[in-house]
C-alpha cells in the first residue's frame, strides 16, 4: 500500500492540524469561549474524548482571562507543566509561573508531615501574596489539598485547572473541585496530564493575545 504524505509547510502545520480537528469534529460546536481550549487540548493529545471530558464552571474562561490580564500568577504541580506554559505571554500581563515541587522546604515539610510534595507545595502556594491560577496535571493530592485550603478560607483561586491523570483518587479529587464555588476547568475521568494543564493555560493566553 502506497503511503501518501501531506505536503505542509512548517509554518502551516499548526493551522492545518486545527483544520483537521475541526473536520473530524464533524460540525460539533462549543460555547465560543470554550472552543479554542477544547481544540488546543485535542491538538496536544490527539484525543477527541476531551470534547466530552472537559467541564467548565459558569464563566470560568471569562474569569480566568480577567485574572490573567490583572496579573495573576500560575502555579503548577510539575516542572513539566511549568516548562510548557508560555511564560513570555504571561509576563506581558505581570504574571509568573511557579512550581514548588523541587523546593527544599517543600520536601522537608512533606517528610515531616507525612504528606506528598504536591500537598506541601499547595501549602506554599497558599502563602503567595498573589492572585493564583492553579494548573494541576499530575497529583490528585494537590487538588484534595486545594479543596481543604479553600474550605479553611486560606486561599481563593482565580481558577483551578484540574486535569491530573491516573487511577488512585484521580476521579474523586476532580469531583471535589467541581462541587466548589470556585471557577474550574476539569477533565472528568482518569485522563489528563501535565501537557493538558499547560495546553489549557496557553489556550487562555493565546485567546487574550488574539484580542490585541
């Protein structure tokens, strides 16, 4: 069988990818503010299940964009997610990306308290004197700790991106976040990952850039 390669210029690959995604969605539509987030996650993962799995609280995207424009910082639970976020775009609005997972004080606290580093890193994030968007793509314990911190009135996130991947406590941790009166974008079920968390952050940033 002959293998036929599509001839696409390097500068056109992303555009063509989004055309294919739109074609394969077969006319399916999404709320305007959600469409580019859904499509960018599909672009990142090549997984069309996200067309159904991604759940948005009311006005989550609008609120997240307002927060970014006002200088909100982003906290991730992995260095991979931190690396994937477009820091140059975020910096234009005064924000920074943080990941505390490798910090010595986080490792020490986790050991002393018998918790995961993800839990301890959320405690450290709660001490930031900034508005924060959380992008959680790996650790359900981070989502659980955020749930606790919110209930303890120690933090009020501008948005929680809850997309950890895996099997142990992944689904329940996402369900906890969706019960709260906090803006969220959550991937229901077991799917997710650091790449998904970064893709959602970047989709928000690119939506703002396209407004300019």
